[in-house]
C-alpha cells in the first residue's frame, strides 16, 4: 500500500499526457464509430474505438512508441528486445524501424504464422522459443543479458501503460458522456492505462475488462490477489493469451484498483462478435479485439448508460477470417 505522502509508483495522468505529445506522428488518433445496432441491444448509445485502424493493426503501437521514444539515444543504439503474442512485437518492430533502432522479437511457437511474417517484413530479428509465452519471455531476457539491449515489456511497463492510456484521453474528449468503458483484458497494460486516464477525468466512470474463457490469466489473478499461472490454450483471442510472468510490478495492482468488473466470453461468442462486426460495420477484427462486443451481445454486461467499446486489434489470419466472416448469411441483427 502506498502512503498518501509518497508518490504513486504507477503511471498516472501526467505520464499519459506526456505520452500523448511524445507519440504524435507515430500513433494515429483512431475513429470513434457509433453503433446504433449495438445500442439497441445495450439500451443506450454505444461507440466503437477502432484501434484496429492503427497502421500496425492494433493499439500496441501507442505503448511501443512511448517506450522507445522515452529511451535515451545511447540505449536505443544498443537495440530493443520484446516478447509478444504478435501484436506487441509488430508494434515494436514498426516503431524501431521508424527510429532506426535494432529490434529482436521473441515469440512462442503458438504465434500465428501470418503475425510472424508481418514482423519479419518490418526488418526485426525473430527468435522462436518454446511452445508458450513463458519460454519466449525467458529467451528475451537472456538476450538482454547477453547483448546489453533494452527489454520492452508488452504490458507491465510504465511507459507502455502510459502510451495505451492515450486512448482514454481521446475517448473522453470526444464522448465526455461515456459512463462505461469496455476493454479487452489480458496482461492489463491496455485497460489500466485507459482507466487511469479516464478516472482522472471522471472518477465515476465504470471500467469493465473482458477476457476469453480459455486461460484468462489476469482475470484469475485479480480474483486470487496474486499471480496465478495458467495453462495456455488455443483461442480465437490469441492476442489475449499468455500468463503474467513470474513477477508483476504494475498491472495486477492497478487492475485491482481501477477495474470495476471483469467478464469472460466463450469461443462461440467471440466468433459471433467477429462476424457481427464485419456485417454491421465492415470492420475486420481479430478475436482479442472483438471480446467487448461479444460481452454486450451475449448479455454479459448490464447497461448503465452510454458505452465505448475498445476494438483493440484487427490482425486476423486469412483462413480464420474467411471461415468466420463468411460463415453467416444472416442479417446484422441475427446470430452468427
């Protein structure tokens, strides 16, 4: 517990405001799309924060940009190393190429091949290590020790959290009447950054985290009050898969303090949301980006007024996309 007279060790509003200025020109201000059809199910206005429209296909570019731009020049020269389920690695590789920084991305064998190819195309060195995220994380830290490079954590890093928090500023500036924020929940960097920004503006705002029901590490850890190891399972929400690692300095405590509710959605509900977003909004969204819409459409969250759903990413493989998005000929109001 932090005493009232000591500084908060976690990133806060000032850090997020600084991140916003720092990442201008790299991360886009993404559109907030009104969804009348989803509002009819929710009972109040609903808007979609389309992070799937970022150049790298996900919100991760915000945190990656802030983390790399926060490094002193001499540390950039030594290079950066990241561990990723795909989207963070692509974001780090993109920002590193923009800044002329050498980048190594460590991945598990579970990362979809198309995500690996996207990272390779950006010029990063790829290291595949073991079947799970923990194996890739161990390899990344070994490379840092051996090469003197800087580790860019996918979520438990103050600069990464602050970068993701810029989404919260954009949402509340455009829709100050928002009462509920619905955000994908994995390692927690996205949701705690958004919550820190939003609750500084409106302390009463409700923040709901949504995870897949297969290996939801943060969901389980929040309930236990400690890091809970999970067995990784194949899931449509592959961007949300993986554990919290052996230690956590920021996101678990911040989630327990700032996140008001957590909800799980099934694979069937995720697939329905992917298909529905395509039919209703012509959006190409990956499973991890669709979980918020899945929670509304499945009735997992009760409406308390205008809501914003963060559609966090759109990096989905061609085969999976064709199978899901083309699987239903029903109208947008019907089930997938």
